[in-house]
C-alpha cells in the first residue's frame, strides 16, 4: 500500500491553522562555499551547530519567504530523503552564520520549529527523484505525490542498517561513511580480502586496489575515508597511492568527499590463497580497466 507524505503530515489541517502560508519541501544536497564542503548527512549525524543555519540560508530570493512552512530533507541514499525538521519562516534573511575562517554566510532565515513534527525527525524517509537543479518545491501536484518509504523505530543514525551484500555495494563517499560504524558493515567488510574500484565521478578516472590486510576491505577503506588515500599501503615494496595523495594535496579532501564512489569487484577468503588471488585480481582489473594509463594507478 502506498503511503503519501501529505497524509502522514496532514498538510491540509496545517494550512487551516496557518492562514496565508504555503507548504515548501526542501531537498538539501551537499554544496561547496569557497574551500568548505557542507555535507548535510555528516552535519546531522554529528549534531553540528551549523546544520540548521545552512539549511535555512537563502541563496536566491525565492528560497525563503515569509509565507513558507518548510519541511527539510537530506539525501541518505539515492532517491531516499530523511526528514530533519519543519520550520515556519518568520523573516527570510535577517541572520548571518560565521564560518571558521571568520567570513559570514548571510541571509539565514529566522524560523520557528514546528515541534508537532519532531516525532518524525530522523525517522521518516521519503522516496523522491529530485529534478535537475531544483532544491525546493511548492507545487501541490509534486508535494501531494511524495511517497513515504519508511518510518523507523529508531532514528536513522541509531538504526542498524543491514549490509546490502558485496555485489550490491556501490556507494559514494558520503553514503559509505554514514554506515561506517554499523556492526553488520564492519563485520562483512572485515572478514574478506578483495579487489575494489574507486571511481572519480567528475572525471571518470579509476583506481583499482586490493585489500589483504588484517581487517580486509574495511581496514583499507577506513584509511580512504579518513585521509582520501592510504598513507601506509605497500605493493611490491612500492607505494601505490601516489596519485591519490597528489590529488588530496592539490584539491583537498573535500574533492574526494564530493566526487569519489567505491565499488567491490571481487572478494576472497582471508587466507594465503585468497591473498594471492586478490593480488592477481588487482593486476587483472588494472589491465582490463586501463587504470594505469587513464586513471589514478601509478604502478
């Protein structure tokens, strides 16, 4: 049975109690300002102080209006959006937010949080295919068609999201990181050796690697999520992460966070045969995908 957001949130009754207002759905995607990358999932998970101000920042004259009651969502999976709060806009651009370098992001709206919706915050997920270059919607036909995917018993970040299977693992940096402390993910990725593929979605360049350490794929990717590359990786007594290191030094870790995608190509049992197969598989995939010639593999 299809459950619609408008029925769960009872938009019709809400507008009856707030005459002159309109519903606005805002689907927040990560954005970059100067050298700062604003990752809404990370900010929400870590309960960062800047999270709400940045959602309520006006980048153009239509994003925040006094007539708005805004329902805010952040993308947690492809076409899956987590509800993170409802706000009645009081003044559209009266506040500023200070960044770590001392500069300000202006046009931060003053808003009242609608506490009656707090029970759904970080628990309700909708399914919605965002349209190109659009971040908010006020049209009734769109608002009234948004489907509820699930309502979780715990908050999204407290839920034990089941590992999807090695063959289904194709995640952006942000999607991967949000599951990184999940027990089922840690166990699954730690108990196998493997060959993996990193894709730069902006340029199409590839990096093929193998994971044969004590903690398997989890251990190798843990380093990548922390620094963008593995500072200690060795292959045939050589350092294979040179081009990834250069990329981070030149473009910053924000480039990795914004553009990299991680995929598993093959998995192997954690024994000497599995280790040998993983190393051989890495050489094979480098040749097939030509990641030395056109990608980030140097060796």
